[in-house]
């Protein structure tokens, strides 16, 4: 099996038992250490990754890491994420959306690199920065945009909005406004897969769950509780930290403690502390993310338990569309813009003969068409009826809003005489 080691830096560790025997020798040599027993945390390594095994056809160039089909799929997915969100920004400032909207621009390589590997029956859990995760998992652009517009045709029938994308059909278990809330939900999804296989004896139950969250979220308790339980029960759960260096205006460097001997607050090192592999990956490179995710997914499917992946990434916009983004330095932004994952993949595809300029243009044209179409669809879709507010709250909606005459209050004259007026960018007023 080909393993890729990007670099070996002093202070970094990885569980040797997670590394094949052939690699253990090489890693020991690289790290300048004397022989060590498998299982001891002695190797200085930044990232290990396995080869891609998902595609049926071989890469067209012997040097290419993926097939043309996979490369095109990744490119399409990343461009869709980017262009969809550019459209979100336009529509938000035109008052078509209400509440807060957090864009993902810049981080697409993480969503595409991980989620495009998954099967339909695998689960994904997101955060409030969730539109692109939903798209990568197959929720249609129409359903996501309509949800952002608060329309009945949205994936949550307009009741979730930007931060709560959910689709049972696609096993997207939600965006969550409270940071860290989604991680235990992901754990539950992983648990049901394990329970089916180990307790109910369903040999085919090998689905995995990927939970996405940010660097700031790694300093809340639910992260640690979930690491503990995932390791304890060897759950098929992949923790994907999208480290974009900032938690609103709080720098990761100021907010997170260092593991002993480190200058930098690495999150991936918290994995081995709980008995699972921790992997650091360049989150601006979709192919590297895919390699690392492939290894973690295969490991989870084999029943070998969770992995913690830290993807170094960056958001190209403010925390939300209401953030003037004045805290981050121009130099820092320029440094990461130069590493934009989309042109990087395009260059790779052209250099490795995975696509022609015409192929790439066709993918971009297709995205433009899909984005235009979803906005038109969302705009023309109907708003939810008021009665919908009483649904999905109680098993019997009459437990809430029941009038003395036995009818729902919303059915009484006057209940729905007001109009929801959008007052961007802050929220809405009833009058
Ligand atoms: C439990 C909880 N505490 C505080 C907040 C306020 N809050 C919203 S976003 C955020 C920062 C999260 O940063 P990070 O996890 O790095 O995600 P990013 O926004 O960078 O994607 C905070 C603290 C919240 N939403 N939930
Ligand atoms: Mg962050």
C-alpha cells in the first residue's frame, strides 16, 4: 500500500500502530529515532495518507492521484460551492434572506475532499457554515437556496434557514447554530451503525459519519466528550476540524493551549491523547484532503474506530455576511487567497491531462446554469403557510395554539393578518 508522508516535523506525533510496518521503519529513519515498539507515540510526522481506491478507471497520467472522473467531480463540486455562495451574498444584500448567513468561500476543498468520498447512506453533520456541506452531500442547489429564502420548497420547508440545513434523504443531519452541538449528534449516527453491526448482527452495516466543525469549537466540552466516547466504543466517526484560524474575531493562536513542547496549538494532537489517530492536512488542497479522508473512512468502515482530521484552511469572507471583516490583516488574507483551492485543482488537472480547458469551461458553465436556476426556483417558490409553525414542534400540534372553540388559533380570523417583513440585515418584524 502506498502511503504518503508530507513532512516530518519535530514535536509531531502519530500512533505507530496506525502505520503499516513498512512505513514504521521509514518514519523512524526520518525522525531520527531509534527502533520503537508499535503503539508508542514516538514518530514525528505531520500527515499520513492512503491512496484513492474509489474509482474504477485508472488515472490518465501515471502521476495523477485521481482519475479524470474524480477530478472533474471535485472541481464541479468546489466551483458549485463557491458560485452558490457568491449568489447567496448577492441575494442576502438584496434582502432575500433573513437571519445570519455564514459563507464557506475558501474552505471548499474540505467539504469536497471529504464528502465526495462518502456513500449515500453515510451521514454528515455540519455547523452554521453548512450550505456547501449539504451541496456536497447531494442536496440540490434548489432545495438549499429555497431554504435560504425561507420558502416552502426548501430542504426544511423554509423553517430552518441558513444555519439549519437538514435532509433525511441525503443523511445530512443538520447545521447547528450552537457550536459543538452537532458533534454528539454525529456520534449518535455513528453509534447506530455500530449497534446494527455488532448487536443486531447486520454485517452490511458499515456506514460512517463525518462531523465538521471549526477550530473555535474545539475548545468546548462536547468535543472532548465526543472524542472520549468515539474512542471508547470505536465508533465509525470522523471528526473533521476546519481550522480557519479564527473563531469570529478570536485568533486560534490566542484561544487554544499548546501540547507540551509545541509552539503552535495543534488540534490533531488531541486525537492520540484519546487513543485515535490525529492527522494534519493542507485543507486548501482537495486532493490531499481526499487522501487523508479516504484512509479515515476505510478505517472506520473496517470497524477500527474514529479519526481526528485537522484541515488547515481559511475563509475568504468575514465570519458572517454581517461582519465587516476588519480584524484579519490584509497580508494574512492575501497569503491564503494565493492558495485558493479551486485554481490549484484546475492547474493540477490541466498539467496531469485530467481535463482540457474546454472540459473545465463546460463544468463552470453547468455550475452557472444550476446557480441561476436555483435562484429563480427559490424566488418563485411559495412561502410556507402559517400553520406550518405549529408542525414539528409537538407530536400533536393542538398542544400549542389551540383556541377555546377547539380550532387552531392560526385558523381564527386575525391570527394571520400580520405580515412578516424582512428588514435586512438584522432580522424580521411582525406588524
Ligand atoms: C455554544 C455557543 N457558544 C458561543 C457561540 C457564539 N459563536 C458563534 S460562531 C463562534 C465561533 C466559532 O468558531 P469556529 O468553531 O472556529 O468556526 P468558524 O466560524 O471559524 O467556522 C462562536 C463562539 C455559539 N454559537 N454557540
Ligand atoms: Mg474557525
